[in-house]
C-alpha cells in the first residue's frame, strides 16, 4: 500500500525525507452536540442541536534532519505553519486527496529520545482542529 499524500499549507508532510506520517492518523468526524431538558409529561426534550463544533485531528509523525540544527529547522517550519492556523481563514490540510480547513492547533513538541541525538529523528503528534 502506497503512503498517502499529505500536505499542510502546501508543504508535503509525508515526503519521507523531512517528514513522515506514521500509522494511526485520526481525522475525526462530526460530533453532534445538544442540550437535554425535562419536557412536559416527563419526557426528555432536546434543544440546540449542532454539528458546527471544531473537529479534532491527530496525526502521528516522524520529523527527520541531517543534523540536530536541520532537525530543529524542520520542527520550526512545521510550527510556523501551525501558528498561521490562528488566522480567520485557517490553513488547508490535504490528506490522501481530501481537503480539510485547519483553524486552531497547538505547536508540536518532539519526544526527545536517544534517536533524536544520534539519528536526528523526532517523533511528534500533530494535534489540529478543523472545521466540520
């Protein structure tokens, strides 16, 4: 099975050189929210039904570099894209041909392991919020 094409704001985050998307990506689905209250006759009534809430997206990744400074540069580039998501229009995430609008997220924090120092690899979890 071929690796999916994944771009975030035009940057290929599954190129196999700087970034690799690992198995276990969760792109989320619409979640219906509603309020319940006691109706007449003891029944349960539902109000304020909505599916307009932001949807969580989680993408496990491996970020690679040719040196520690190159690895930090690649992590900074990813965080720069994430910082731009706070704008009103958001950024586009294209995962295997499907486009999502990312509007809010937190910066990636690498898991610093022995491989980070010796092989210039960091494992991160990209946690994003997208529009429904």
